[in-house]
């Protein structure tokens, strides 16, 4: 079995690390570059950055933060939020990121996934999916609907169908955020995570709901995720990345070794 990954997620608003619950009630938590460095030194496998208001505000991404992060950490990191063109992807990658995350723009323009994969390779294109539980209908047979623009706009798009389509278009990875679990610390949404993980052959990163190390174990085993995104559980110093990795290793969940930071 391939090693599982733990990936801290840093939501950035106005240059500050921030965290909310179900996309609401955000509080600021400090400098994202300093926090990224700490997680790198604790053994994070990768880091994800989201400019959480770029899409809703119709502006471009925070390249200054990306450049500072690239100078500070020496593990892969991806960047998302408001990226809607190949030119913006190129700017983010040139600033030092290894991957770009497409979310709202990919829904409104699915060809953007193919264009990005053709320009930079599928490994550089992550599809960010914000999914919420809804009644099962003919158009949403999975019972999970894609929502865009920071959780503000429902699309009527079935989450499972969209995941399959994104893989066909060239996405190299999917970051699946279960909105109903986001920030609750009650555990990941195992149903949709396992559904998507089984339906596609590319890696699926589970996001939303980590509050205890066992939640990571459940989503990486029962949920079949390749990686677990973490935020509140580490932002508020309840557990370190090393704590989480050690818990999982003790339960025979294959993890990458904790390296010492520079």
C-alpha cells in the first residue's frame, strides 16, 4: 500500500491565516508563512493554501504569499482560490507552487482542467470539490451536490459525476471537501469520500471534519482516501503533525517518515 499523506490546509484571507466552521465565522490565526514553516518542520507531507475570498471577490491570487512560502518550506504545496486561466496557473507555479487547485472556475469552464493539464501536466492540476449532502434526485443520484464560490452558490451538479468527469479531463488529484463536516471536528464524511475514492483512479484528498487522530485513521482506511487534509486540529495546537503520524503508524497505516526541518 502506498504511504498516506497528511496535508495541513491554510485558508488565507487578507494575508492572514483564518479558519471557520462550514465556511462561516472565520477567525484570524496569524502569518500563513510562519505557520507553514512550523508544519513543514513537524513533518507535513504537503501543504495546501486557499485564498478563500479571491473567487468571490473576483480578484487574482496572492502571489507574494506564494513566493514567501516557496522560500521557506521544502515540500510540495498547492495553491487555490480565484485561479481561472492558464496564465494565472503559470504565475502561481512560477512563484514556487508545485500544484494549482481549481474549483469554481473548473465548474464554470471544465476545459480549464484540460488546458492546465496540457500546459503543465496532470500532476500539477488538483480539482477542489466542495460537496454537500442533498436529497437524492435524478440529477444528483449520489445525494451530494457541488457548491462553488466559497460555499455560496449551489450548482445542481452531482459530486460523483463531476469527480469522474474531472479525471477524464486531466485532473491529477481531487481534494474533496465535505462542507457538512467542515470545521466541525466531528470526523470526515466517510460516505462521499469512499464513493469518490472508489470511482476514480487518481488520488483523493479528504477534507473537512478532523478533530481526533482516529478520524484520520477512519478516512484513510474505511474512506479509502490517499491523504487527509487537516486544519483546526493542528491550527489550535490540539495535535502536532508528528502526533497524528505516530498515531497512524501505531495502527499500521503506512506513513512517510517524519523528516527534520531545515
